[in-house]
């Protein structure tokens, strides 16, 4: 079973991964976006780490809800609302349970991903974070490792896609041949989940 400590560990591992990969995220974003994805995500997850230390939420759902709220208030552009919605909706779906199973987390994550799709008006294949998140949420029922692999493959699969949503969609054909930064940071989030489970 996954307790509050596990979810705090997941957010810490995500913050560390984002810190480590911020330059790469910004590089990917400079090709098809505003060149600020790395710094925005870095700022957001640093704020998440700080607030979790200070407020110490008592349940898995509360950890994610608080993290989501802080991403919305500290991350610029579309990433804050999208990542914030993902975590808040996943946290809400977990409810007030003190511990949850991997299967319950998979169900909750699917609810979070659906909320992101609704907010952004996107679907898998549009070259967005959903291309990593949807397969990861589906594979999480199987194992943490399967989710990580699915997210990584989903992010890489955005390279040949034409962007249909977000900033990259303004580039039309020129968006082809670049890996989507949002899918890449989403894969980091799922990799951190698997790391927390180890």
C-alpha cells in the first residue's frame, strides 16, 4: 500500500528530476515553444517541495491536492494549470484514504489525465503531455515500471507528430521532428513515481 510518505517522496523525486533536466526541457521548448518550460517547471516543483515541508499534509490525496494548487499559483504559461489540474484531480479521486493501492492510484491518475484533456481540449496524438500521460495511466495498473516505459515511449513518439494544440501548433509543419517538452516533463513525473516505488 502507498502512504503519505510515498506521495511526498514522489513529489521530491519529481522536483529533483526537473531540476536535473531543466536545461533539456528548455532546449526542447525553444524549438517549438516559448523556451521557458524548464525554468517554469523548476520554479513550480521547488515551490511544491517547500510547501510540503511547511504544511505536512496528512493523506496521499492531500499531498497531491496541495502540490497541484501550488503549481497553478507558481508556474507560468499553460503548464501550471495543466499540471496543477492533473495533481489536484488525481488527489481528489484518492479521497481521504490514509493509504491507497497502486490500482487505486492508476484509477485516480486516469481521472487526472481526463481532467487535463478536458481543460486543454486535447487528445492523444495532438503532440502534448497527454501522449505520455495516457499510456502511463493505462500501464500503471500493470506495474510502476510499465508506466514509466509507456510514458518514455509516449514522449519519444511525439517527435514525428504534427502539433495540434498549444504553442507548438502555431508552427504547423515545422513542429514535426521535435519532441514535445510537455510530454517529456510528464515522462519525468512518471519516472519519479517509479523511483519513489523503488
